C-alpha cells in the first residue's frame, strides 16, 4: 500500500457524509461501470482540501454543483466531431473535450414519458413508479426499497462539418441548466411551447462540453454524455477554431 493511500484513508475516516465538502485537485477521473458514474482516484500528486471556504449553511446539493461545474470549466481542449470520435476509439479511458457543433436532434416535443424518466438513485437503472425495488441485479441497493430520482433524460445528436455524434446522453441537472427549465415547469408547458424550446437549440451552433467513453453496446463503439451545453457566442466560436488549428497543426 502506498503512503498516500494510507493518508487518504486516514483523512476520509472522520468526515461526515453530506456535511463535508471536498475540493480535490489532480485526481484521476474515470467511469465506473458498476456504479454507472464517474469515480475519482487520488495519487501522490492529489491535493485534498476539506471544506474549502464554504459557508456552513450552504446546502449540500448546491456545493456539489459548485464543484461539478468547476471540473467542467477545467476542460479546455477543442475538437471537431470526427476528432472526438477518432480519439475516443483510440483511447480506452474517458475522453473529455469541447466541440462547437449544431444540435441536430432534440426531441423535446415527444411525449413527456420519453423526455422525463425515473432512475434508481444508486445505480441509475430505469425504474417505474409502481416498483418497490430496483430490478438491476447489480444494484448496490438490491432488495431494498428503491430510492429514485426523476429528471430530463434525453438522447441528442450534434453535428459539424466533419460528422455527427449520435445518441449523446443529456440528463438533469445539466439538461435543466441548458434548457433553462425545471422538470416541473416543462410538464406544464403546452405542445407549442415545447416545440418553441426545441427550435431555440435545434440547428443552432452550441458550445458543448462532452465526455466520451467506450461502449460495446453502441454501434459506433462509443457513447457520449453532455456535461454542459449552451448557445455559442460567435466570437468564441472563432477563438475555438483558432485553438483547434493550433492543437492539430
């Protein structure tokens, strides 16, 4: 066992779940298929700060979002869609990047059941309201009363002049931030209002932060997840293109 492993364990043991905020720098982030989510692994270069100047009364959920968006903002590499797909196929680990692309598929005007879904809080497996437990045999909470969360659960395509990345996952809370709409507000919208929201983004140039991981289940062999999405500023698109040229030259 490495010395930093022992130090990390000793640091974590007295911490109180949901009452402690950690800021972790230089940690390896990878996708854990068992947990269906991202896992951070510390090493000798990692720096862990406990409660980094966060007010005691700040809600836990809010502080988590603060740290999450800080991580997104650390992504700076700009790619075309074809570069993203090529690099992802060559890399066995998760690839993070930015692409300035057009949203070419966004089915917001589908039935609400196709836009908003309920998932197990522990393993992210799809569940229905009438089930008392998660049906995922590998769920850490198997056999227990299911704890579920309901949110946006979309598959979007984004396209540029080099190609299209299909069926990228866009889920809450990222979707709520991108759309500027909560699940409750969306449910109350008329069909016309949902269509108008769709066309606010469809075929518009967006700045998309994306994570791509290997996925044997997908025809392309990779799966994309949107970490942040917003309409791109024209000036920023030009800067992104220059950065892309520098990276590929």
